[in-house]
């Protein structure tokens, strides 16, 4: 699975990258720090999944999800946030699943298995 990590915090991107590189069949192909970066990286790298920080700067995340879905219908999106109230907004916007940033790493790995 080709993964685009979209988060404005370098330490979060780094931690996610370290976690994912230990898993077979997962490859981080790009990182983005804002909504425009997500679109540019998706165009260039054709990921199969985006790990999307729900509070990513540059555009409302619900709008970004709509653009991603329209442009790349097969693309999977997992929303990440430390705000529990973001879960319903993300699900309503059409993400495949939601993971709380405070959850243990296994929660993200399980979400990846479910959407793959």
C-alpha cells in the first residue's frame, strides 16, 4: 500500500513514518504539511491511502476529502485527530475511518488493515 502522510507537525509525520516502515507491504511515498501539498503529492505519487490530519491547514478537511474522492475515487482516507469531536465530522465527510492520535499504534495498524 502506497501511503501519503499529511500532517503539519514534523514529529507526527516522523512517528507515523517509523511505524509504517516496520510493516510489510506499506510504503510511505510522500508527506504533506497542508492541503495544497496533499493534492500535489497525490497527483505526483498516486498513493493508495492518505493519512489525513483532520486539522491540516490550508482548507477545511471535509472539502479536501471531497476533492480527493472526486479526483481519485479509489483513494482510501484515514482521518487522524487528537480531538474526539472530530470523529463524527470526519466520518460524515466520507473518510474510510478515523483514528484518535492518542490511541496506541495498534489502532492505526488495525485501521490500515480494515481499509486495505
